[in-house]
């Protein structure tokens, strides 16, 4: 059902680990493509400056996009994801990507449900420290299926294109779901200005613990 293929702007593995900094010990993120030597010798990711957003950004998920349910037996969760996106799994963690868009789920253990204050000083602070020119835009609590879910919205630079070194300015939304000592971070990203409001809403509201 899902095709495995190389994608130029993949979700940075380091960023996936940063999202759960302070909650997950000794994470083992999957390998990611290395940028060209020129990009490697440039400014470290944590010290990057925000790149300018595209005037006519790519990355809109079509209204006609078909969604399918993905279930993780190891992670004991499920969610709706766009059909045909390239899938990458690492234990209970998973990511799906298509060109400039993506969605990922990273699991960790947590002794208690997340709070806005805890996320602000933990995961959000780690994102700003270690991510690519991250700017936190909001941290809010939402009710989903009777449970409190923390949502962090932020902007960041993409990883450099492995061939050209070009980067895009991305908009991101990370949702934190808690269940019986487990914390799932569902992160979605796309070029800044892309119109994916309805599709992101569908994916975030489809997440279920099993």
C-alpha cells in the first residue's frame, strides 16, 4: 500500500528526537541522508538563521487526497495517513513523507500527563536549542476524545537538500498524547504557507491509543 522512495526534504531524524527531549532516554533515531560537504561545513543547525518562506509555497495536500488507517502493533496506536506517502519505521516510531510534507509519530515514556508548562520548558525548549532556526509560535491544550492534548506550533528550516543544499521554511504542529505512562508525539510539517488545515486536523483527531 505504501511505497518506499527517497525524499529530498525528509523529516530530520535529529528533530524527531529533539521533540521528546527530556522524556525519552537514549533515543535511537533512524539514519538520514547527509547534505553535501558545503552544507556540512556551513553554520551548525542550532545556529542557523530562518530562511525566507517561498512566495508560492508547494506542499498543499490535495482535497482529493485519500487517507488510510495505519496501525502500530508495537506502539499500540493508530491514525489516518495519506495513501501513497513513503513510510519509514523504527520500532514503534514511524514517519510518512511526500516531497516537502510529512507526518511522524515518536513514542516515549512519561510518569504523568504533559502540561503546557512542562512542554514549554522541556520539548519546546529543546526544539529551540537543537532544531533548525526554530521559532515557537504557540503552545495550547486541546480536548480530543475526552482527553487533554498539548499542541505546539512552530516554524523551522528544513534539512538541506542532499543535492543542492537548498532549504525551505517549514510550518510544524506537534501534538502530545498521553496514555498510561506512554507519550506519543505526532508531528506534521509542510512548507510555510501551504494550505493543509483540514488534512492536519483530520490526522491529529484520528490518533487513537489501542
